[in-house]
């Protein structure tokens, strides 16, 4: 887990990230401008990965997050928000360390996971969704 410090992004990593998004239909980028429409007003619950290209733990959890996006198709939408490119939303939700994963349902935060724990991610998601169904 790293403390959140805004920094310029890496172009190569951004291109690689774009290719990953195309491979997973239930995975999308979100930013300050469209957070409300894509996350808070979503008809399905949405999990948001607050991350940055320079964050090693963020990169470590990414393959699991991407795989789960396919598994939860139709039940939970998966979003990624680059904290370097979008500073308003992380500040609004008190993001102090990344990776932080937050689940939103009906416009409200219903769960928060801080740090990268790929082995517990699915069980944490299932627990939060069950508590809020």
C-alpha cells in the first residue's frame, strides 16, 4: 500500500491499460467528470479501483480485478479511476492510500477495501454485496 501523492502518468502504461479495458466488457475507466453518471447513478452496484500507474500494489491486484470483472458481469460493474489524472474524486471520498477499492450502490458508498490483497478480494466483494442486498 502506498500513500497517495499525485504524479505524472506513464504513456506506455496508459496504452497498455487501454488494451486491457477493451478485453473486459464489464471494466471501464471513470474520471472526475463522469464519476456521478457512471458510478453514483448506475443501476447496478459499482466497485471502483482508485489506483495509479506508479503503484506496485495497484499493478499486483489488477489481474485479479480484471478477471473478477468478467465473473460479476450483470451483477457488479468494475471501474478504475487514475488518482493522478483525477484528483477531485479521491479527495471527495477521503482516499489517503492506494489501492483503495470502494463499492457504491444506489449512489452511496457501501464498502471500502484499502491495500492489495488479491486472495481476499472476491470474498470481500461477496461479503459487502451480501450485506447490502
